[in-house]
C-alpha cells in the first residue's frame, strides 16, 4: 500500500515540476522575468530612498530638538548671556 502511495505522490510531483519548468521556460523566452526583475529593483530602490529620506528627517528633528534643549539649559545657567 505504501509503495502505491509513494508511486502516486512521486508521479504527481514529477508532473507538477515538469509543468512548472515549462512555464518558467516560456516566461524566460518571452522576456517576462526581465521585466519583473526591473520592476522589483525599481520598487526596492524607491523604498530604500524613502527610508533614507525619513531617517535623515528624523535625525534633523532630533538635532533641532536637542539644540533647543541645550540653549534652554544654557539660559538657565547664565541668564544674562
């Protein structure tokens, strides 16, 4: 019984793998994969650029906030300055 189950499962996986390889071969021949790769790279680059912009703005905001804190502390220590 288990031998039959193994044979059926093996046959099914073989048929699925063959269809998948044929499908991928058609996509490669048609140039679809190249377009998909370009789209993924473009999306990744845009996403990374957005992360960098937000990180820079966060750093600038923190620097401005800290600068105001330091000026306030300086005023408290030396009010005539």
